[in-house]
C-alpha cells in the first residue's frame, strides 16, 4: 500500500471524512477515552514534565549519534548470529525481504502490526512472489479482511470501523455467524488465526525500539500475536525505521514507560517482548534464523535540518488523540498511513513533498499536539516550519495568498498605511453590512470564505487609534 | 551472518549530520533528570506486594498469596476451578526447590497430564503447550507498579510458549523477586550486558492476560494469548 | 507604573471598546497608560502562514515601537505569544542584536489578565456583572503561554457573575488565523462542536480573552441564529452595574 492512501486530493478526502458520521462518532469517543486514560496514567506517574524532558534528552542524543548506535546494533546482531540489511529505499527493503523469502521457499508468513512495513508496501511485494502474508493484529486483520482497507490511526488502525461494520465484514468474507459483541468476534479471530501461526514459515514484525548495546528488540503490545509471530516460525524478519533505537536497556525503560502511558494509558502493556535473536532455539521454540532490515526511506533527509526532532517520535499517537482536526476529518483524510499532527509533519518528508503540501495547513496551531508529545517534539512549530518551506523555499504558495500577505506586511510595516487601511475598513465593508444587526453575512474577496459559514461584525466606526487620538486632542484642548 | 550496505548507509547519516562518521567512543551523557529513580524508593517488599495486588485488579488478573507449604494445595484448587487437566510447566530448578515435583508426579497418577518443558524434547513441547489448559512459569523479576512478571527465557526448560499458548497462564512469584518497576529490571539486564554475559534470547514482560481494544476501544480480555492469568505470590520465598 | 498598550489590530479595527475598557482598568489600578501610535500588527498571520522574511521586518518595527516602554500589555494571549516568539526569527548569528532586543521586548510583554494578577497583584478589580457565564480558554494563551489561572481568578471576584465550566474547554474553537478561511469545512466542524458545548452549559454569556476566537465563535453562533451575549474579559472586568453602554454611543 505504501504511505499514500487513496487517490483523491486533500479537500475531497476531507469532505468524505466530514460526511462519515459513523467514523466521526467512533473517533470522538476514542479520542475522549484515550485522552482521559493518558492523563490518568501520567498523573499517577507524577513529575510528568521531568519524564518528558528525560525522554526528549534520550531521543535527541540517540538521533544525534544515530550512525554510532546503528553501527553498534548491527555489530551485536552479527555477533548473535543474525543478518542485517541497511535499506536506503523502500524498494531495497522489499527486495531484500523477497530474497530471504525465496531462499527459504516460504509461502506463508504471519505478521504482527508494523507501520514501517505498511510504509514500504511489504505485503504486496511478498504476495507478488507467491508468499501469503497474514496480518495477525486484530485491527490489522479486520482491515486486511475488508479488502485491504487502510489504517486510519497508527496505534488503533481500524478506529474508523464500528462493531457492526466489523461483523458485516466477517460475515461477508469469512462466513461469521455470531453477534457483534467484541468478545465474540475476537474469539472468532483467535480460532481463525491460531493454526496459521503454526503453519507459517516466516514471522515478520516491526519493532518499537532496538537496543544498541546488545542487539535486542522491544515489541510493545497487548494481544499476544506478536509473541506468536516471534516464537513459532523458524525464520524471523524484523523491519525497523532507522531512528527506532535506544543506546541501552536503561533508556529502554524510559521510552517504553512513556510509550505505554501516552499511547493507551497503561502502565505497561500486557506484553513487552524483548528478544535477542536468533536464540538458536535454545528454549526449544523461537526462530533459528533472524534478519533485521533497517529502513531509511527519506528519514535521513531530516537529519541536520530544523526538522530533525521529527525523528524523535516514538509513535505513541498521543498527538493524534488530542488533535481537533483529526477529530473531525479522521485518519483517511490525511491521505497518508501516518495521520494527525505527526503525520502532517512526517509525510511530506517520506513521500512527494508537493503532493502533501496541504497537510501542514491542516492545523489551527492550537498546540494540543505539542503539549501531548511525551518526547516534547514541537509539532505545531514544525508545521509552521513546513509552511515556511512551502512558501519561501519551494515557492508552492498559491498566488492570491502571496499577494494578500505581501499587501498585509507592506502595510503593517508602515504605521500610516496601516492606519489608513484600518480606517478605510468600515467604508469598504459598508455596502456588505447588514444595517439591522451590523454584521456582514456575505463578504467580498478575502472575507468571502469567512462568511461562508459565519457572520462578521462590521468594523467599528472609529478605530481605537482614532479614538485615542481624539481623546488626547480633547484633553489638550480642555487644558487650554 | 552478514551485514549489507552498512558503510554507505551510515556515512550518509554522518554527512547529513554534518560531521565525520562515529563508530566508537560515544558516551551517553548524564541526563539532567531522573524521575524514574525516585519512584517507590522507600517501599518495603510488603508495600510492593500491596501495590502489585491493587494493580492486578486493573489488569484483570487473579491475585493469590500463599506459602511454599500451601502452594501445591492452591495450585490444585486453581486447576479444579479451571477444570484443567493438561498442564505445562517451564523446566526450572525451582520446581524442585518449591517441592512441586512430588505434587506433579502425584497429579499424573490421577487424571492429569503434566508436561515439563525441556528444550531437547523438540516439537513435542510446542504440541503439548498448544493444547494445554494451563501454563505455569516462575517469575524471575516482578514489577510491582505495573503488575508484571519478567521471564528470562534463556535456555533449556524456559520455553517462550509456556506462558503463551495455553488458555490460562499461572505465574508463581517469589516474594523476593519484587522490585518497584521496570527501571530495576532493565538495570539488571544492562549490568549483564556490561559484564559481557549472554542475554536470554527472549525476555517476556507479562502484565495480565492478552487483550485488545481494537473494536470501538472496548477492552476485550483474551485475544491471541492466554484468556486468563493468575498470579500466585509465595510469601516465604 | 508606566504601561504601554499593545492594542492588536483586531481590537483596533473591530473591537475598540475592548481597548478602551482595558485602558480604564489599568488606569483605575494606578497605571500610567500610554499608547504608542506607530504600532501596527504583531505579524502572526504572516508568520503562521510561512512568510517569515516579511514577518522579520514587521517584528523589527514592533520592537522599535515598544523599545522605550517599561511594560507592554495586550488584550490577547495569541498576539502576546507572537511577541514572545520574535526572537526565534533572529536565530542567525548576524541577527544577534535584534535577537537580544526581541528577548527584552518579550520579557516586558504581558497578556492583560496575566499583568493584572501576576504583576499588579490584583485579583478583584471591583467589577460587577449579573449573569451566568462560561469561559472559552484560548489555546495560545492557555497552552503555549501557560496562562491558566489569571482569568479564572479575576472572574471569580466579579460581583454577581456565576461561572459555569465549559466541557471540552481544551479543544480549539477552529479559528487558527488563516486556518479559518483556508480550511473552512474543518473550521466549521470545530466551531460547531464548540458552540454545541457552549450552548450545553446553559450560560447566557460567553467570555474570552482573545477577540479572534470570540469573533469566530460569535460569528458562527450568529449565523446559526444564536444571539448569545459575548464579551471580552476586559469588558467584563470594566463592567459596573448600570454601565451598559455601547462603544458607538460613548
């Protein structure tokens, strides 16, 4: 599927989202719950701002020394007997995994939830060479079953579907005859999938964090499918975005604590699986062969720029869970598998910049994302930086906006011109002003979009400037 | 065992960062704050067990406390309650230490099937575990804050599947294994790495039964992993 | 205490009464108020739209306008935030002098309620207004400038005023500067939800500390046929019983 979802451009997608009442109801209720769960979890922890600061310091240091830590990681994996492939592009990553699958003559793979494998279109690539890939995370399984519907959230990918919709999908595609009770449907999926784990030749996972000092990986999850995926198949392939790494186990503690509380309001998720592969099946289960694929795919372009902190992201989605824009348009409207504020910052870097130039404007800059981020990424400021880049570096701003901004800034630099403009406002808008309620219902030019949905008060007859000046004059005259 | 494209990949990173490539001698800085080290600092073992018990409610896990002497009796009660007949237990020297050999031998004399995981039993282990009603492991480190048992599945008998495939998971938790939170467990592992020791191929942090909130954010207990979890704290160990 | 008013362009043109009320409050509290007439706009619309080179020139102008002021006070969290952020525009080494000037301006620039409570140390300004009100907390002021307590403290001392909490008060009203005209369909959903929450409180007065948010919310309510009374906090704090006069009639 790749990063891009859907073929439509931004505004039609927004319109679709806004019209989807079912999705919006689901998103509102999920946001409200996730927000309060997160607040409770962080309150319980106490000193949340210190935790955030520590998280920021760890992520900053790691990304600043990324080459060192990736070197250490790869050395340790080789020492443990694993293989490491550094992939500059999505294509390179896909081709390497294809090669491994072909060497193993594998026809069945099970996969646990991973955004980076979505990003590089791994499933398609494996299907092409005759390897069936089964998504085993409940939400991903639902999406896959529904003719590869697209994820709308990075932690809860099928957030946009309600239980009835899911029941219908199961009924239609899998002959499910039960009710829409979540427990019953989950039980059904358990039965459907259990034997598939035993049959699979290959397990594929993402990773939440790699630990450089020992060549280990952490997967943070709740369902247990990630444990089955890393335990039963004899070959394990882990795909990671190149920045998803911490120096040592001590830092792992911090980022995992931040992630669990921020993402789902849990102290720790049910399963945190920490593997150092291949274990040579020393426990009698677990993979005999291990491959790690480290993916760049555009990430390194952010290094050394004012966007570097984007790579600090730990993918908790707490920015998405508080975003008022996401709340109303849903994940699909972003046209990227990475939606919400982090998606709007990240996607233009990982995909075609021009194609996603609307995303940085899909924010009222309310700062809820920045406030929520557990590693203090200044998300709303990065959105402004994107806008600056679009306007000043890429020259992609629409012409009327450029003209309006030019007129505005020229005027605002000259007090005389500015006051002249202000004074002129009531006169200019007089023909459009409703005489009864002193408001403008249908404004001209730049005011038009405003009055599409709102009234605008008519400008005051006398500006503050003018009033103040008159006061001063009257006082001086009175004194005489 | 091979590493592909590393040189090119890492030099690009260094170039973008505007400096020479670093492949050695990067030291972690001293972080300016350490809130995790302050948490639950003066908690006694009893305080930790209490916090753990409270958290068990949150994570839908059955909490029990007993002594070594009473442990077999309590396990038997659990099996009966679950209607369990097939039990898989991780091969762990503590089985003997806790006097459970005799208990399990006796069980097999009745209607029970008890399988102790041993790496050299091969696929037989997995086959048994996949059909078992109950899987039992000992906890190696126990995190009070989050209600978590830490399993260091390093070699031999400590199969990953024991705590994963059966419908019910039971953890036997020595009271001495309690630490406040993940911090202390990660520190222990970090020390092992520093000492150059091999790490367990899989370390599992387990906090309750498997669950999901993927359908309308409704908590569903029991998805791919065990649908039920019971923790038994052994007070005199 | 000498205080310079930074009126902000929206108050200057659309809501001059807010400026007048603010001036009267400050004078009543013993401040010597002046109004540097060369001031224009903080430049936030240009800055947030990505026109940073232009904003830089604008910032320089504003820095010069207020260079000699002891305190600068504005009836807006959002515009105050912009002034506080000026120094980021001058991050280049060659801009050091301006960066320092920008920092000095930021240090002495306050949002109105913050100035009254934190600098003047006053919580009761002797206002009286009878009614049930709810407060819209604006994002820039609350979240980014971290001014949370001052408006609440001041309103709690207004005689006759009963404050009711606004559910989801942390959600943006959908204004967002140019966002309100660039992303109309999304802005509409946001303001509609805000209006819905406001109406749900049963209050008959909406109070806010940023005219831009209020213009957005009131504009939408007006379009939907809701004529609920909306006041900037300066108007509330300068209100006495029997002093209900419109700006135009003064």
